[in-house]
């Protein structure tokens, strides 16, 4: 019997969080400013969402659009404040100017997370060498997930990469869970599930009214039933 697939939904506020949980989300990714592809929310927003729902929350650690770390000292400070507020799971990922992983920035931020679990996000889809990035990060404390579409332009283009990486599960650098997301559609789910991918991330797909409108309970429930029905 296959395990229940994880459904992670982007939440901007407590209203989103409550709707996502009601629809059957297993976990939330907390961000603000989707015009910049998702930045770190305020501590107050985290606290409000934590009070509103009981499911796990992964907090984005990203201060500006793009994949450069920027002010690492400030990132470390923000991460520390989130930890003090009770955050226990995180999302991060930084590249250098050449498309390699910015290991110094990642290690400095992870150093204040106390071993908390975290996702390396879709920066991997912009990396010059995905395999080198995975191997460079292998063994960092808390890293348990890669959020990836397999390609910068989304799952349609990246599907072969996702399937190939899923087949390498258990190899050094490939032990982390693949969280498929980025242009993900319901019709991708059977192929991904058949390959052993068991975690799915949705943002816009949970909001038929666009980012100016809240998460739809019905949209999340549709994804939940699709994942459970595979």
C-alpha cells in the first residue's frame, strides 16, 4: 500500500492557512510578496498562522527577488527571530553568480536553525549543475527536501529530470525527498506518483482567483482527492 502523498500549499496569511488545512493540505509554505516569487513573511504573520492551524509550517528565508543570498547577516538574524517565535521548519536556497550553490550562505543560515528540517527550494532549477549542487549540500543538518520542477520553466519541461532524479533515490545527494512544484498540474500527478515521488507543492493552483484572492478550500480538496486516488 502506498503512503499518503504530502500536499504542501503556499499560504500568505491565516485565512489562506485555514482554507488550505480545511482542503486537506499536510503542510504550508509561508511566504509574502509573490510578485518577487515569495519572500520571508513577518514574524507576526508566522505567529498568526501558527495560532490558526495545526499542520506543519515551512517558513521561507529569502529577502529579495532572485537567488543570490544578499545580506547574509540579515538572513541569519531573521532566521534567528523566526526560531525564537517558534518556527521549526524552513525553506531556503542560494546560488552564486556562476549558478553554483552559495555554500557559505547556506551554511551560515543553517547554522542558526538548530538542526531544524528544511527544504532547498527551486534555486536548484536555476543551478548550472544540479548534481554538483546536490552533492555539495549532502550531509547538511536538517536538509530533507528539494522543491523542484526539474527545470526553470516548470514541470512540463522538467519531467524527465524529476523522473531520473527519483530513480536515483538513496544515492549520496539523492536521499532527500523530491517535492514536485512549479507549473505543476493534476495531469502530472499519475506519472510522478508512479516514479515514487510522494510530495507535491501548489501555489497558484490553489487560487483560481489569482494571487489577489485567498486559497480555495475546493481547489485544495481537488488536489487532495487526486493524490489520494492515484
